[in-house]
C-alpha cells in the first residue's frame, strides 16, 4: 500500500524545483525501470505484485518498496496509462572534464525547449554510441517526466552535462560542427570521428555566441535540390541524420 504522503512526494517531482530540491526524478514502466536498474539503485519503488514477483532479485539493495494495486499506481503515477512499476531515482552527480572530450564524438544542444525532442536526441545518441551530451543552461531539463519517458532508458548510458556552451567550446580544442542553411553539403564534407556536433533551438537555431565558435558549418540538403519542400527539419530528426552520416564514415 502507498501512503498519501508518498503520493504527494512523487507528484511533486513532476516540477523541476522539487526535482532539484529532492535530487530525484521519476521513471515509470517495466522497460524503462528495467533499463535503469543495472546502473542505479532506486530510492523507492511502487509496483504491482506481478512485477515484484518477477523482479525481486533486482531489488535487494532497494530499501523502500511498496506492493500496490493498479488503482493505487494510477493515483501516484505521472502518466496517463501507468504500467506496473514506478521508481524514484537519484539524480547522479556529474562533473564535466572538457579534456576528456577531445577524442570523442559529442552532441551539444543549444536551447532545445521540447522535453520530447531532448529525450529523442538522447535515444539517438545512445544508438550511435555517443556517450556525452552537453546542454546549454537554457535547454529543457533532462529529468522532466516527458523527457525521461521518451529517452527510453538512454539516461542509463548517456551522460548529460549542463554547462556554458561558449566556455566549453572554447576550451575543447576539437572540431565544432553545426548545421546552417549556408553550410557545406554534409554528404560532400570531410567529417572526423571526433568533435562536437551542435544542434540549435527548434525555432531560432544555434545562438550567435555559439555560432561564432562553430568552425565546420554543415547543411543537410533536401531532395531534389532546389525543389519546394517543408521549411526545416525537426531538430531530433536532423540530429539523427547528422549522427548517421558521421558514423557512416
């Protein structure tokens, strides 16, 4: 059984200020929680008897576990359709070591606003073996419930750092790539296996302070060339195209 106090605590974590205050976030559903369990011990779990019976061997280090009915889970959940388990996870403490980025391929997000886009980009990073994602201070919170659910467990493997992008890009001393309408065709440009790929805000693109530090300007062309098409690509879709081209080389 789950207490009213516990439900109130879980519900509060839907808001960023309480996530920061409690240093915790909510993950829901058997797939997502199953992805996170090998990497981090939950602070708390509420789950149905069926889920607990199948996963007790994974919960030996979890101090607080409640067996709940589906109705109780629905009262505590942040989702419209809860799925058998809810976990409250600690937000990991991470410090960015800029020098460690120099031999890696890294994604930098400059003001991404939609948590759904952010979550999808983390899945893309995970798929293409990109393990560090830099976020400007104006980027959506990676622990927003919508982002946590949409990233489908990528949070377990992809490290996210919030930082001053101009400061990091200045210190990194590796190629900095970005997409622009006046950039070079990505399919004709020489691409390296290390560097920072900057993706900009959904409406405004890459900000001026960051754009000044991009030394490899890329363009994803439409087909056929010169034809009338949609004005732009969704930022997550564009990230997928760019990462695929880098890894293809």
